[in-house]
C-alpha cells in the first residue's frame, strides 16, 4: 500500500483528534476569524479510500452452434469480484465494505434475415446485494452522524425484442 499523508479528523482508533486554533486578526488587531486544523496523519500501509486491494473480472463469449437457417445465437457471461475495501484513510474495520461477487449472463439470438433480435438477460445472477460505497458524513461516524451510501441492484431478469425494417 502507498505511503501517504493527509488531514484526518480522528485517530486511527476513531477518537476525535485535538484541533489547533489559529486566530486571524484584522488591521486594527481585532479577531476577524478562526481557522481550525490538525496536523496531517501518515497512513503508511493503508488502502486508499474505496479502493480494494484486489479485483478480478472475466468475460466468456460462446457462439452456440446452430443451423444457419435458425439464425445465430451467442451467450455472454461476465463475472467480477472485488476484495474488501475501506471507506476512509484510517481503514477502520467497522467501516470496511465486504468483498463482492457479481455474475451477469446474456443470450442474443438474431434471425437468419437479421431483422429480428431477441436478447434475454439476467443481471446479478447470484442476487447478492452489496455496498458499492458509503461514507460517514459527520467526522468518521463516531458522533452518531448520518452515514450515506449506495448499494448494487438486486437480480434483474429481462427480455428485449427488436425488429429492423
């Protein structure tokens, strides 16, 4: 994992870090603002946010041998796998996103004249709904703040029919 330094609100264990206040004074000596900051934290050896360490994707296409007077038929399948990932620089275990496998299948038939096409498909064949990303919106989620995220679609099955004049 890369060696990088960034600003971070909390300790790696999730406790709030102390902020340093710098008072900004105007020309007449009165305080016109306050800037709060923390020293940058080195996250050597940690995964980058929402970047799994390992990913895999494979595609297989098969032209089904059928008689030419029946048209053409091909089947396509795509499988992908993503390793566990973390939502922030601290790699807090409680905010890790589990690994995820997705498998899609599609069959395409074209009539001998090429005028009619039929496609049948199943997306997310395993019907595994997974988190694709989430983010604690209040610090690193230690303050009971809202956590926003997105998930994958559940299994979807469908057919499309096309006609070309």
